[in-house]
C-alpha cells in the first residue's frame, strides 16, 4: 500500500534503538534496543508492571515518545500517528480484545480488511471456530472466541508485524491450546513477524524464536527462547517465580 | 467463505418485507379519499429522518441541528423558484449540493467532538442560522418566509395539483431514490466502517482507519439528503418559511427517528408515519394540547420498546420465525 514491496525484504520487520517512552512526562521505558526479523517470533516477558504492555503500545503509537527510534521495515514511525503505523504493517491485538460487539464475526473481520495474503477465506481456515460462528454477534462470543476474533480482525488488515498482548490470559486450557496452534501456524507462514507479550512464560518461550526479559523498563536479558527455557536458574532469577 | 463482493451482495439482497413496504406506499395513492398532502408530508419527514439516521444510527453522532440542512435545501429551492428557475428536479440537485457543502464544513468543525459538546455545537449552529434567516427580512422575508415561489411541472408534464397527487408521487419517487442511495451506502464497506466507529473509535484507528474523514463524509451525505427533503417541502407546498430550519424541527426529527428506531433506514419513515398521523388526528381532537400526547407516546415507546418501533417489530418477527422452526440466524439488523 505504501510502496514498501521491496524494502520489506531488505529491512528488519522492527528495529528499536534507544527508545524511551511513557505516559505523559512519566517515563516507563528506558533506552530499549531490539530487533525483530521478518518471519521471527519474539516474546517479551517480565513481571507485572515492568513495561511490557507499554512497549507494544509505544510501537503502535499510543504512548508519549520521549527519545529513540522505532523503525518498521526501514521506515521511521515514532512520529507517525497510530493509523499510519497500522497501514505500514503494524497490527496490534490488545489485551482487552475489544471486538465490535454490535457487529457479526464476519463484519468484524471485514470491517477494515485490506488486500493481501490473509483473505477472509484463509482466516476462517485458520479459525474454524469463527467460521462456525460467523453470523453471531461479537457480544455472543466466549472470551476465547473474542480473542480469536481480535487476532483474526488484525490479520485481515494484512500486517507484517503483529503485536499480541497476552493472548492466552484468563483462557481455559483447551482454548490456550487452540491459540498456541494458531500462533504456530502464523509462524509457519514465514513472512509475518510476531511480538508476543506474555505472562505465561513457559508457553511463550516454547512457542517463539527469541526472547527479551524486561525489568523496570529496561531489557535485562535477551537470548534464544529455547536457551532461557532450559536455564531454570536464570529464569528464576529474572522472573522470580518458583519452578 | 465468500468473497468480499459476495458478502456485500448478500447484504444488499432485498427482503420481502422491504418490497411490501414500498408497494404499500405506492398503493396508498390509489386509496379513495386518502389524505395525500399529509402522506406527502410523511414521506418528506421520513426522508429527513432517514438522513439523520445515517449520522445518529450508523455513526452514533447525536446532532441537534439537523434542521439547518433541511432549511438550506428548502430555501435553495425557494430562491430558485422565486427567481425564475422553476424546473424542480435540477433544483433538487442544487439544494443537495449546497446542503452537502455546508454539511462537509460542519462535519469538519465537529468531527473531533463527541457527546454533549457535539450536541451543543450542532444546536448552536442551527440557532445561528435560524436567527440569521429570521432577522434578514429583506433577504429572506423574515418570519413570513419567501413569497412568490413558482414551481414548474415535473419532467415538464406533471403540474403540482390542488389534491397533491403530483406532490405525493414526486416526493415518493425522490425519497425512494434517496433511500436506494442510503441503502447502498450502509451496506457497503463505508457503512460497516461507520458502524465500527460508532462502537469503538480508538479501535478503528488502531486498525488503520482514520475516523475523522468519515464524519465529514457522513455529514455531507446526510446534509445532502436533508437538503433534498427540505427542497421537496418547498416544492410541494410552494412556499418556505423559517420553520423549515427551526430548532423545533431538529427536535421533531430526532423524536421521529427514535420512535421509529435507529440504524434501520426504515425507522425514520415508520416514525414519521406514526408521528404525523397522530399529530394530525390529535390536532383535530384538540388543536392546542396535542404535544402532550406526542410526549406521552415517546415516553411509552422508549420505555417499553427501547429501540423503537422497527427494531422491536424485527425482534418479534425473528422470534416468530424461530417458533416456526426456521432459525435462519441472520443478523436481525439486516432483517428490516
């Protein structure tokens, strides 16, 4: 849409350099550096209230930017309004889901659909459950179905960088399994970059390529997800939960 | 698993009840002794309320100044007729264009507002215009309105007659065309985006849809249709007075739409039918206190059929269908 056909391949999906941001004058993030490559899944973990959600909201353009650069496929976006960042390929599935309750599942998916690989048909293939409920209203869905719909709606805008904020929070184990399957299927597409913020670090680490751990608004650890998952000692020190 | 076009085509399919609705309106023309001037008024009010529905029902914009656009259309048609442009259909186009231009400006002015602020600003704009028309006696004829408005024959063939036959068929045809346009709009992706913004503006922005522009566009379209309704009124009664853009009219059209039900398009027409028939009947019983009964009706309808007449009937209809075992599970918004 914005003529980034070739540049998408040449640049990282997301590059963040020396980013400081927060809400108004209050600074939550301090000098964040990170890179997410095309087709890669990065998980952001950390204790409650350390700035994980602030980080994704800053990428989307919902916080006050203080310093540093946010580069999406080679384009600096930190000064762009939220809707333009979305059009450059940044999709965001918020923790609160916020599906349109007065619209049907189908309408939710089509509302701002943009041309691309993720057609409604392909999205329904990924979420058979939504296909069954496509004529139901947003208000008639369970929490898990709403989560699926929020992801589906974001996919319909054909993002190249998808930010998922605690997608499995508060959901039943079966639904969690279903969402993990969806996440892995999106990963297998190969072109979509995923950033996953998650409290349930075991699930997150087991289904991602790399991880960063945030504490007090700074990145305190970065490694392959596999390595951190295997290193119970470091994990315990960073996240502070009994294994 | 249909394509986007197939989806919107599916939405656009006519329901039997819709066809019946318009056939009844045509059929009323042939009923002996029917009050055609009143029916013309109903059609015009219905069109006016439908234009408000685009803003209130589909986008959630609560405006108290919609009569301003109606008045602009009415006065445009009035001036044209007064100064020799008597051809009615081209006058409708001009009325629509001028009202749309003002609507676009008004939309730009209010698009970042919401809630009470929006209500106050639209009300304010309406009052300013009303006061201007009332005071500029040399320009507008003030309280007396425009004198000497001449309207030619429709298509050069049909003269506006004393019984209101031409007026009724002409109003009905124009209203139906406007309805077709509105219907196509709300069943398109534009209409879907309006509904999304009605519910959750920040979310629409995060999905890459800037919502300011659609407010201006919705205002322009709604204003154009309100302007057409106003022009129709001028043409069918061959005069225009400041009543056309009074605050009372803005309030009445809101009452009509809420009575009939929002976000249905038909709500405005049904509301106008109930409102004007009752007003006519009550005014005959007691010419002074009829607003008491209108007020009571409004309280009763809103208290017991919270969403208005058409949506309540829609729910009833779906329930009856379910009882009969034909559970189609179609969204009832599309039912009528």
